[in-house]
């Protein structure tokens, strides 16, 4: 896309300035208008949040929802993070994304990522799916913003089964699970995602406990899909 390095770095500089202005404008909470939320919530039929432990099978839940409904999908971990992390010269992985998300919550409030997702998603389809919810403040914000039209689905699986999924992903070169590389690293990362970093950190365990529906992936793929179908039919 960029034939010259100068143009590339000019674009990155523009992007960084845009991100700075975006955060400044979006997170001035004193001037934030509740009327905007009240206006858009009437356009939304249902908002579904997804939370769950690493490699537990949330992707299959997302796919089942998108087959049944016309939907918009957003992952909180993808919002702006990659460019911001790259700007700092760091690798983009679960660890750096988690640290960046915690930093943003500390600076702008626990609901910051959910607020960004909500503001930028169109509201003209049957369903909005917001993935990678990892802090209870994000859940509370989405409940308020949607006018109560919010359902949270939690997904979990035994740690041995989840590590097997990670190993299989490595074997097939799945970029989304390019880290961690060993079970020891996986267990450290898993523990950090389940509960770490104080009130603005990662609290997946607590989020799963707050879910309206919890799907446990502890059997065959066919059994898991049946459990998913049962929950999706209730949405």
C-alpha cells in the first residue's frame, strides 16, 4: 500500500494522532451524553457478550450466533490495541494485549473498551456480538448501554482440554494462538487472565460467574455444539 517508507511513517504518525484525539474525545466522562445511549438502545434488538477462559471454544459460539442472526461482531482485544502496541515496539500477543487493556482501564475507567466498541458499532442488525469481555465493568456498561437487552454467555473447559486445543492450533499454524508455546507458559497466562491486576485488570473468572448462560466444553465436539445450540435458541 505504501511505496515509500516516508509515506508509511507519515501514516503511522497520523494514526497515532487520531488515536490520541479519539481517546481524548471519547473518555471525557463529565461531558459524555447519556441521551446518546438512550437514543441508540432503542435501535438494538439484542446484545450478546462472550467471555471465557483461553481456548475454551468461544469461536464456535460466535459462529453459531452469526449463522442464526444477522449480526455485527467486535472483539474488545482487537480495538485499537494492535497499532498502539506496535507503536511501543512490542510484540502483539495475549500478554501485551492484556497489559494494554489494563492500562486503558486504569486511565479511562473499567468500561473503556466496551464503551469504544459500543460507540463504533452500527446498531441496525438483529444482534451485536461483543467478544473478549474480561472485566465486570464492561458487563455493567453493556447492560446500561443496551437498555437491558444484554445477554452474557460464558464458556469454560478443563485446563487439559484447553491446552490440547492450543497444541492443535500450533500444529495447524493458527496465528490467533501463536502464544504461549509451552504448557507452563499457558498456565501462567491462563492464571493471569482468570484473575489479575486489581479492579481494572483481567477477571475472566468473575465474568463467567456473572454470565446468564455458561457452556462447559468438557465432552466431544458434537456434545459441545449441542450445548451451544441450546443456548443460542434461548437468545
